[in-house]
C-alpha cells in the first residue's frame, strides 16, 4: 500500500476547491438570510403590508450561492479543470492544483463575506421599514447592491485567474 504524498494531497485539494467555494458561499448566504430575516420579522409582525419588502430583502444574499458561487463551481468543473487535465495528459499538476485551491478559497470567502454583509445591510433596512413606512426600501436595495458587487467581482476575478491558469 502506497502512502499519499504531499503532492497527492495538494492535487486532491485542487479538485475539492471549486466545491468548497460554493460551500463557503452557501454558509455566507445562510448567515446573511438569517440576519435579514431576523430583523424583518418584527416589521412584518407590526405591519403585514411590509411582507413583500422583507421577502425581497431576505432573498438578496441568496445570489452569492445561486449565481456567483454556482457559476464559478460549474465553469471550473465543466470547462477549466477538464482543459487543464487534457493539456497535462489527464493529470492535475500539484503546482496548478495549489493555485486552483487558492483561487477557489478566494472566491469562496469573497462570496461568503459578501452574502453575510449583504444580509446585515438588508437586516438594517428591514428593521427600519416601519419607522420609515417602507421609504427605506429603495435605499436599502441600493446599499445592498454594493455588497452584491463584491460577490460579482470575487467570481469574475476568480474566473479570470482560472482562465489564465489554463494557459500554463
């Protein structure tokens, strides 16, 4: 029986990386939705007419998992890694696997923190719905879009680096 070497483990991490990025995005989304929902429930309890606004604010952190983390993971597993494997005779070189893992961690943490902080912004907007009679809703959406941009940039930067790796 052969023991796995460090390079074997690095190669495994390269294959795990894109799925880990989606997993981290899901963790951030869960925390973000929890923060937005916890702040919005009292508003709905006081004024049921705010229900639709709270639903929208609570849903916004979902895009980091449903869109950005998923697109990154899908493109990595469907296009990037197969291209690397065909270029290197069916093997994932450890130095490339390490970069894939590092880039995937970057994307995962960008999505996780973006969703989490977006949930906090949406939660604050939801908490003020009654006081402002819903007037804060548009401002809350715009401010939440700033956090959304970080999620978009995390995915784009990760994919740009991944496409560069294919050329190695």
